[in-house]
C-alpha cells in the first residue's frame, strides 16, 4: 500500500509544475500582447509624425539655390519633432527587444509545457499501473482476510471439539476410576466369598471304613473285606455317582442317599479306588487302605 501512495505524490508535484508553467505562459502571452499593442501604437505614431513632417516640408517655399543643405535646415526648424521621433524609435526598438525576449521566453515556456505534458502523461500511465497493482493487492488482501476468517472459524470449531473431547475424556476417567473402584470392591468380595464358595462346593458327606470278616473258613484263612460307609450330612436326599476301580473290578452306578442316611459300599479290597461325584459339588476320591 505504501508503493501505491508514491505516484499520488508525484502526480501532485507534476500537476503543480504544470499549472505553474501554464500560468507563466498565460502571463507571458498577456505581456506579449501588451508589448505588441504598444509597438503598433508607436509605429502608428511614427508614421503620423513622418506624414506630418512631409506635409510641413511640402508647405514651405522652395529653398534658395545658394542654400544647398535644405534638409538640415528643415531639421533645425523642427527640433522637438526630431526629438520625439528619436524617442519613439528608441522606445519602439526597446519594446521590440522586449517583445523578442518575451517570444523567446514564450517558446522556452512552451517547450517546458510540452515536456510537462509528456511527464504528466507518463505519470498518469504509471498512476494507472500503480492503481491496477493496488487493486490487485487489495484483492489479495481481501482473499487473505477471507482465508484468515475461515481459518479462525475452523480454529474455533476445533477448539470446541477439543473442549468436548476433553470433557468426554474427564468423564471417561471418572467412569474408569469408578469402575476401578467397583473392580477392587468386587475382587475383595470375591476374596471374602471364595472360602464360602469352596465350602459350598464341598460335598456334604462323610466317609468311614469298616473291616468285615466272613464265615469260619475266611476267618481261619485270615481273609476279610472292607466296607465304605458314606454318610449324607444334608437334610434332604442326596444323589451321588459311585465309581469303583481296582485290580480285578470296575463298577459304576448312581444312587440316592436318604436325608441323614448312610450308603455302604461293600466287598472292597485294599487298594481299590472309590470316586464319589454329584452335580454342583467337587468330586471326592478315596483309596481303600
């Protein structure tokens, strides 16, 4: 914008110079006109004086023959007219000189005026170019301002989204902290309930062994069998699956033990394994000794 301001200053300076030269030319033209009028007036007066002198000379009688210098006598007869004529001629010559000088100055001023016009046209062309550049720069400034406004709007939207995301993040952190606290509490509750759960999965039975000896023959041979007693500690009937495995046997069956009753698994030998299972409880495995 500073570059565009320079031609206006130049235009003002050139305009002032052009106006000054124009006024000087106008004044000089007036002076030339006045001097021309004065020269013409003096020339007319000189012509009148010359005519008057001729008429005066014609009106006098012819000079005698013994007076050969008649013009000299005529001049002597009219000294005042001769003086006026000389003065008028001197003024005419002076005015003519002034007129010639004024014409020379007028020609010089006309040349300066032409140069001023040429410079003015050059400055006008430069001014138009600078005006075009200024308009282009203004358009660029307007586009930059529009882009800046758009970027500010986008920045405001981004700031709003960022603030919203920050609020959501704080909310998520709060929820995470709350969930973490609940998790710790649940883990504590689980730790407290684990023994109860383990106890709840314990099968409500009690086992015991009984050695049973047979008839006299078996007694003499020291042969006996083992009976496994399974007592139901539950106050309701209890369903169990019994699996017996041994060197010479493999047996499985399901049976219900009455409330508070006892199930006897007979004719077991040392080393037999009895697995007791029931739905919802941990299995119990016993090895006959």
